[in-house]
C-alpha cells in the first residue's frame, strides 16, 4: 500500500501517519526526517543539504527525490509506505509518480485556518524531555512547568501567530493545486482533521481496508 498524506501544518498528519503505519505495517516517511537523517549521518547528500540550509536556501526537488528513491528501497518499505507532507507542489507530485509508480490513495486532512492558528499558537514543549502540551486542550498541571521533569515550557519560534499564518498562506498557494492534481487522478480522499484522533483514524483505516 502506497499512501500520501496531505494537510496544512498542524492538521495532525504526523500523528495519523504513525497510527496508520502501525495498523498496516508499512513505513512512515517524512521528508523532513529524511533530510535531518542524511545530515546527521554525514552522507554526500547530507553534506549538500547542510550547505544549502546553512546559506538559507531551499533544498531542491532533485535532492528530495533522490533521497526518497533510496529510502523506499529499504526493507521496511516492502509492504508499502506513507509519505507524510510530500509532495508540496505539482512538480514534486509529477516527479513522485516516476519514483513510486501508481499511488493507492492520497488522504487530505481538512482543518480551518482559525482552528490551526489556535492549535499551533497554544502548543508548548519541554526542552528537557520533549513532552508536548497545549494551553487549552492539554495544559500542564502547574502553569509553565513540565509535569514530568519540572522544566520551564517553551513555545517554538515557528508556533507564533504571524509565522503560523504565513505558513498557512504558503500551504494554500502551493498545495491546493496538488490536491486538485490527485483529485483528477481519482485517488483523493478528504477527511476532516477536527475531532477525536481515534475517530479520524478509524474512518481512514476503514476506507483503506480493501487495499493490499
């Protein structure tokens, strides 16, 4: 089974991808994780990526495509894989067809912008143990302190309102055509990303049951 998950930042793709990966026994591939792994391992691709990112540049589609092509050859991809948040534009989608062959399903998680802003600006994380909180939905027992280790909670720089709104603007400009691309191919499934995490997962998992 070969899946692509699409959705704006904060739509819950990563959480759903992990749950679907476990359910169907297929690999969960995040291009962001791939880039970080290549840099950490100091591969030739990793060195290129480091140079580009250190100068504020954007990693080219060619480099990401090369990483994906290598990644899907690994043993954990034999039964299939989930691509989380990629492709981000139509050019990447067209190039992906050549790497993966036909996809089984593209799942788009739809969440209104105002909900995303609320979700992301309310997030707080522990810099020591990594535990995540939300000021409204999952607050710490003691304001500003991690329940587990007592460290001062922080807000990630990219979770401030201005940055979140800018990321949403970019997403709508670049990814809306990707959604149409896959809709025209007849493999797009849209699902609301609002509500109980398990309910969202069960709806998608049920729709995928018939795919081998």
